């Protein structure tokens, strides 16, 4: 059995797409909100929202730049990527993002 790093998400973007241009292409970054619902001990319906940082490059970055705006519903498939960096004070920061490999535009907006 082959194990693979793969994630699928459907949600709404939380901000406008940020585009970073490089000499050999561009990178698109955006946050995605996904929600789960459950009933708590009091019988109340509760919504739990998770935020995911998406990173997109190549032709998908062009599509994101052109068609994705804040609040747009999208489906993505990709892999989880973990990074670390030292901030200005020398403190190590940990960052998790989804490296998008497939994108589907959903909804009307």
C-alpha cells in the first residue's frame, strides 16, 4: 500500500487572493474557511470553523487571480505542507498550508 499526503477541502475564501509575482511565474495565497456542525450536550446546533492557508502556483494561480474573490466557494485538492521560519525576534514560527494541486470553482459568486 502506498501512503500519500492528500487533502480535499470545500469552503469559502476569507479574503481576496494575494498574488506574488516571480521571474518565472506567480504564486497565489488565500485563506479558506471550512465548517463542521455538531449538536452539543444541551441539544444546540454548533458550527465549528477551521481556517486553512492555501498556496497555489502555475496556471492555477492565474485562475485564482482571475476568478476567485473573497467569499467564493471553492473545492481544492492538494497536500499538507509544514514550514518553519524565525521571526524578527528570532522566535521559531510554525506554519501549515495546503499546496493546491486541483481547483474547482463552485457557487454563483
